[in-house]
């Protein structure tokens, strides 16, 4: 895969995106995009192979699009993970971001944006910057209707702020605000933020008062987990 990829500069790779491509090729990359994300979640031993084959297909077919951005992101992550090559990792992450920027008007690819920052850029920027990037992904997700992706982004946003040492009471107030925003669109997704709130309240030493948004169906941590 490196041999194929080394034939192109970043600008040449991004230029492939501007070329009109076959919809069937985009469809194949869309499927592979989902397989890569599922492989990561499951910890599949075949993830690296799938990523390399997806990158190969995208380059050889000159089909660089939003659906191929995740494979480039993971390819960069593999350079860091397997070779400790942060320079190469950052190169591929930047390519993924350029692809996403061009594709933003049609599809914001929220989860890919999250993974680029979570897997690669986190090594090259401060926690504060990472938190800001996650907040941007949250806003983009809410605007585009990807509430699940937005919820994941804001979870990481709060996590990064916590790791940087932000005041717990401040984080609690922000979490409460985001819960109220997310629950307007998807109560199931809001449950993940409730778990964040429970942890914050535990650290502060106060009871969680956010269960009221579930209209009595869920009234404490045990019923939330059981649900």
C-alpha cells in the first residue's frame, strides 16, 4: 500500500476527488467505510488488511471521496501504531481532513471527523484544541441531523476538558446543557450523556437530577443500565 501511495503527493490525491467518479465505486467505498468502522469497534484482527485494501482500491480507481477518508485516517493511525511514524500518520490525517472539507456540503461525515482527531491529531495538538475540534463536530452533527455522531463528539469534548483540568461544576453545567439539546431529537442517544453526568455528579458528591427528561421511564442509574 505504501508503494502505491508514494506515487502521489497530497495535492494529487485531493485532485482525484474533483474528478467525476463512478457511482458504483463510491458505493463500494461506502460499504467499506462501514466495515472499517465496525472492524474498529469489534477489534477485528483483519482491520489493517481491510484498511490497506480500501486505500489501494481508492487510489488505483482514482476514486477519492468522503467515504474513503476514514481508510486514509486509519492508514495514518497504523503508521503511528505499528511503526511509531507520526510524520506519516499526520500526512494521511491531513489528507482525510482535506477530503472531508470538500465533501462537507454534501455529507459532513461526523464520525470520520471524530476518528481523525481521536486517533491521530490528538498526538499533535493540545487537549484544548482537541476539545474545540470535537465541539465543532458536535455543532456540525446537530445541524446535519447526525445526533448520534454529535453526542459522541460532545462526549469526547467534555472528556478532553476534564483531562485538561476544567472545573467539575463547569463541566456539569455544560453536560446538562448538551443533554437538553440532544434529548429534543433522540432520547436514546441522550442516555450516553446521562452516564457522563452520573460520573461527574459522583466526583462532585451530589445526586444526579437529569433523569426527569425520561418522563419517569428511567429514574436512576440502575434503571438506565437495565434499559
